[in-house]
């Protein structure tokens, strides 16, 4: 399932979400088209669990391993970020975005503390955005491209509760099996899980204070 858009209207301009997308894009262009040694750049600014560095956890959130990596991450942020930012407010959204990314990296490092492979990508922080969206807008319908071999190919509107629930279950199953079987997939599943859970907990804390505003957004009044 590939998300295309959600149905919830954002009442404020998502300046932080858009700035994050712009910064990631600039870093990507510099990394691959200007910097003389892209691999060195990853080892310099990526997060390596066996060489713990908090600054690198943050810088790693703005690095990506290829075009599809950054495109898919920024698409998810574009679709889900604006309404979460709208609920939390711009400054809090930025702070929590970084916090969710840190939580994501820490959980991945917990499972692979001796790894010398750099972790890069915004997906851990964006997973936090997904976790918050899961709590704030569970009934929002996500227009998605769905491909089920031999059964269905096309567009479908899927409730966020189901869409993000399936997404999280997929991350958990793959993370569990890759850890138990000691398989290196190149995907930081536990970072996705850690970010999602951190975002979910954050949203649960804010939900009682934002319930009426979220209700207005859900029903567009």
C-alpha cells in the first residue's frame, strides 16, 4: 500500500514539515552531487551504534541512502505531517520530531549495540509522526495505491487505523524475524517501531487537551 493523500484539512500552514522536506532535499543534493565522497559523508554524519554520538543521531535524520529512500520518507511526511503539526503547534512538532528520531535510533541501537553500520534516514522520526497520527486521526481515510497480486490493483481509501496498524505490524514482524534470525536487511525496523511508539505515547498525552480541536478537524467545522 502506497499512500497518496489523506482527507483531513490542515488549518495552519505546515511550515516545519515543509522546512524539514526542503532541508532533507538540500542535504541529499549536496551529499550525492557536490560532496566528493558520498560514502565518507555517511560515515561522518550517520549514526553508528558502536560509536555512540548524540549529535550524529540528529544529523543522521537528514541523510538518505538513495532517491527512493528520501522520496518515500518525504512523501509520508508530506501526507501525515501537516495535521500532526497543526495539532501540536509548530515549535512542539519540531521538538517532538527530533525527540521521536532520537527514540527511534536508541531502540535500534539497543538491539544492535555493536553494529558498525551507519544508520541514516528520517524514517525513525517520521514513524513518530505516524504514531501521533494514528492516535489523533484513526478514522481519517488514506487514499492509497494498493497492489495485492492476483486480487486487486488500484486505488482504495483505507482508514488510518487499519493502514497504520498494518504498517506497524509489518515493521514489528520483520524486525522480530530479522533479529531472531540475525538477518541484515539494511532496514532499521526497530527504529521505525521505536519512533512510532514514541509518537503514539506523545499523542496519547496530548489527546485529552486537544480532543475538541481534533474533533473539529475530523468533521471539518
